[in-house]
């Protein structure tokens, strides 16, 4: 079959976007998904995103990691909103459904603000924090992020968790409201230029452990800048929003 696709990126997190409202894409074929994401033999991406119809929401977002595993992706969600606007499914506001539940979002001048799930699963460990922000995240504070072995340590920690494992975020405090982040992502099995659910986990972890008292956190990543805001009461984080750019890269067609 011939496949029309679009490439989008959100702070360097890049995705193959497919309009699957006709339900023709073979999403059960993991090999096809992995090949699309392959940077040498395919389009090249951190994941594949399908946009489908839904009876109760503006659209359904389905996200696959580069290895074909299904999960939720924050930057992918923001790119899905931008793609849905391009398809004229939405204008400036939307309500859509994903594997972790419903999401609200707004888009203005290429900047997408995405409401994430409420976060109440936060586990404090001796030198790290675990939080579920749509997928699993380990958060660890380090001193010298530039020279930190993100791939080696991230891979080690990722497999220390029981299946399906955990994404691993290393953060460095810049000031009271700014934390720089680098992330090793499961499913991609490498460091990515950004991770939306990851910076969300970092922002909440830093607040939970008293590293900041702010509820507006700036999070520079390798691919740009993201922002997370939230409300907190009795240890539960609500009104969690991930904000940043979502950018069209190119459009193509291939035979699969």
C-alpha cells in the first residue's frame, strides 16, 4: 500500500504522523512501525502517531514507540494537536482521547499547551523519584548533566524496573524555577532530544522533594525549551499542563 505521512517534531522529539481515519494503516504490524522509525532504512522518528475518529472526542491519538510498543507521549500529543489542526479536525481548542485517557489542549502560533493526566502515583526513593505521568518515569538529580553518561546509566536503570520498565530522566537544577533535563526513553532505547512526559515527571518530582516551591517550571531539553505548570493539594497534582512548540517538518509518500 502507498502511505501518505507527515513528519512533525516537538523540541526535537520527532514523529511520523498518519491520518488513519479510514483505518487502513496496519497498526498490528510492529515491523512496519519499526521500519518507519528506522533512521537508516525508514523515515526516521522516535515514534509513529495515528489520528483516528472517535465518537466522543475530536479525535483519537494512538502512539507507538520506535519498537512498536504502545504508550502515551506528551510531545507526541502536542504534535498530534498540531497535525489535527492541519487536517482541519480542530481549530484552536480540542478534546481528544489517548491510551492514558482524555486530554484537553490549545494551539496558538505553533505553541501547544496540553493538559496531562492527574499525577498521584509518586514514589520517593533514596536518590530518585518514580512518577507515572502517562507512562513510567524515573527522575534523578545530577550535578554535571553535560558530561553525565545518560545512555549508559539510563539503559541500566530502565531495565532495573519490572516490565514494561521505565523512562529515565536526569535533571540538573539551574535556578529555583529551571531544571535542565536529559532523558533515556524506553521503546526508543536511546537518549532523545526531548520527552514531554519526562519533563512533566521532573517538574512534579522537583516540587514533591522540595527542590522548588514554584508551580511553573521551565525545562530546557536538548531540543529546545518546555514548560510545565500544575496545581498541588494533599500530594496530588492536578491541572498539569505541558507547553511548547510543535512543528511541521515535511510530508512524504512511501510504499509499505
